[in-house]
């Protein structure tokens, strides 16, 4: 693939890949890293990928990278909780997240933090399917291609994830005064 | 409610949740949902998820990320080009048409080496063998020395001719590869005669004594 075609491809898919990374990772820095890695992986190994299959390929690479990152972050967090306790770690994370916010940043708004928290409570692959469908507006066929699933399985996974998400939202609304 | 009917209504649930249900489907859908608890729940789940995530931001990918991606891709392709240059050169040198032109010279060189190896002299009787060496052994040894000398002359002429051919074919990339091989061959032939020449004299002296 020549540099010009690659530039065109990046321009075409960057926003959708970034949006998926942002919703899965929940952090702007991680999302930026993942997007860079996904596109560079395509630059290195994407010669055999047809142009029309580039988007599902990029989304799949992006999703896998996000899941790996989340797994590593959770493992580190579990270690830290064991060392300093949940309460102290929670207040430290809150201070860090407040400090990292930039004015007008939608990625670091309170509303977005709430969305990431609710989505984070869902299991994979349900969370990814919900994001692809209800945030990115992808068709069932595109989701099936991205997730390497059959169409009926996409529908069932989506339905189960939505049911769980609604249950979470109801619990949250009961907890809040 | 029959499951088949629920299955048929599934796609309509999605449309209804997004507010894109066709007018002609609406009556059938509403009738079904009113009677089917499962599909009513599905509709509520879909609505809740869509409404909640509709508020989710979809910010554009920051331009600095794109800049980094394109710059790194460019760097990698330049580095790959530098790394691939010697490989590409070797590939061109060893490409079939050039190798084909070189094939007769290489074939001859291989044959010469084979002949040299098979014609190497058999152990000959010498002074050290003393009285234990029979006349028959000495005759065989002298014959081997003569045969080796003749072979050496023939090989020297052939190798010299090949070397000359490769040195005159300056433009050929393959000739560059063949040249050191042939030069080595000529040198190895030149190194052969010394022990043979002395050996005949020694054998003759031994015979006289």
C-alpha cells in the first residue's frame, strides 16, 4: 500500500476507530495509543486486507488492543488494592482523573465518565456489540464482520447486553436520590 | 404468543426503539407488544440503551494522532527501503536471466573441481618406505605422478581460459562472482606441482641405490 492510499484510509476510518477505543478504554491517552497501533498494524500487515474490509479489520484490532489494555490495568489495580486498600486507591484515582481533565473536553466530562462506568460493567462481547450498535450506529452485518460472529449471535448478544445495561441504569437511578 | 411471531417482530423492535418504524408495521407491532411481555421488555431494553448512549460523545480523532500515524508510517517505509536495498541488489544479481548467463562458467568450474578431486595422486613409494617398497609399487607411483602432471597441465589451461573469459566480461554481474572462484582454482592448481617433481627424482635415486 502506498503512502497516499494509507493517508486516505486513515482519514476515512480514524473517527470511528477512535470512538470505539475511547468508549472501550475510557481514557483519551489509551484511546490515542490504541488508534495509532491499529493503523500502524494495518500499514505493516494490511496488504492482504481488501479495502472494503479495512474498517472491520481496524475495529477488530482496536477492540483486541483495548481488551488487552483493560485486562492489564485491572491486574495492576488488583495488585494495588492488595497493597494500599480500595479506599485509598479510589481517592488517588479520583485526584488523578480530576487533574487530567481539560476544559471543554467531552472525553473527560462527567457524563462521559458515567457512560464509561456503565459500559464497563458489561461483559465482553456484549459491551463491544452495544458500542458498535448504539454508539457507532453500525449495521448488524458490519458488527458481525467486526466481531467475527453470525448475525443471529450478534442479535442475541446485543439483546442480552442491552438488558444488562438497562438493569444497571435502573439500579443507578434507585441509588441516586 | 408464538415464538415464530416474536422472531418476525424482532427487527421491528429495533426500528421502534429508534423511532423509524414504518406506518404499515406499526399496528401489527403495537398489537404484538401489547400481548407479549418478552417483546415489550426487549423494546424497553433497546430504548433504554439507545437513549442512554445517544448522549455519548463522538469526538473526532485528534489531528495530532493522525500526524503521528502518518509520520511513523513514513519513517517505517523509509527504514524498510534502506534495509531492503542490499537484499534487492542480491535478488537482482541472482535473478534467473543473469544466473543463466553465468551457468556455463559455473558448470565448468564445478567440473574442474570434481576432476581435480578425483585425480588427486595416490600415495607413492618414497625413500622412507625403504626396502619394504616393491618395484611394482614404485612403477604404480611413477605412473600416478605422470598422470597427475598431465591432468594439472590440462586443468591449468582450462582454468586460465575461464579466468580470462570472466575478466574480460566486465559488464556481467555474474562474472564478478565467478572471478574469485576461478582465480582460487588457478592458484590451487599452481600449488600442486612441487611435491610431484621432487618425488620422481627421489624414486629414481632410490632405484639407483
